C-alpha cells in the first residue's frame, strides 16, 4: 500500500514558475500543508512505525518528508530517497512563468499544447519518459510494503494515471493539489485517499 503525497507549496509555485528539477523552498503555507498531511496520515495509517517514507531527493520533497516524518513521530534520518520520484525535467523552461515561456518560446509552447505526453522541452524530458522512470519505481515496490511517497505534481499525475489505467491525455490533465493524499494499493488501483 502506498500513500502518495505532493510536496507542500513552494515560493516558485506561488509565483507561477516551473520548477522541474530546480528547487525553491516551501512557503509557510507549504509547511502547514506538509504538517497537516502528516496529521491526517497519523489518523489513518495505524502504527506509524509499520510505515516507511520514500521521497524525491529534491529539496522541496525532502523538506516535506521531514515534516511528515516529524508529525508521525518517525526519525527523519530513516527517510529514503529515490531519484525516479523526481519531477519532470523542464529544461530551459525551468524558473520561468507560463507567460514568459509563451513569449520566449511560442513555437515550442504550441508544440507542447498539441502533444503534452510526447513533447520534450530542450534539455528536459517528456511525460512519456517521466512515466517510464516513475512506473519503474512503482514496479520495484514490494506489494506488501507500507510506503508514504513524497513526490511532485507531474510525477504524481503519471503514477495515478498508470494505476488508474488512464489514457495519456487524461493523465496529464489530472489535478495535483499540494494538500492531497492519494492511495495506491498493491493491486495498482487508484483510491480516493484520506478524507
């Protein structure tokens, strides 16, 4: 069983900047979201000691994972990191707002709108490539394990889309709130998550 969380809100999220594999710190709201998710998990998972936390190694996920671990009474040093949970790489677009991207890269922007699944920003990766690495992580997970996975918006979309057997277009259109907790079961079906 896997509970999948997105990192808390960051400064760049608030500014509308694409982070990709760059980083910015959690905002006060992001810290509160991470702590609230830790409290929600504590109410729903039973004994926290029976669970492991795995996280993307990017700072915003690491910071979120530490806050979740502390809320669960778990040792933050026990958090494991897996690069396959990192966010989609946005290459030359990282750090830019959508308005800046549309102004500087209008042809590339149109190409992305036409096929978000296969499009890759120069220096970045496609959703298809992200799905390959994220689902490889999922396939390596022990079906009997109890995991809390801290990841990103794009990565969460492809994992949820894979588990829900969604087509590519529906997968990239999934919403990805910072405060959401999604349940991925051993049967690889998508659950509603905690209330």
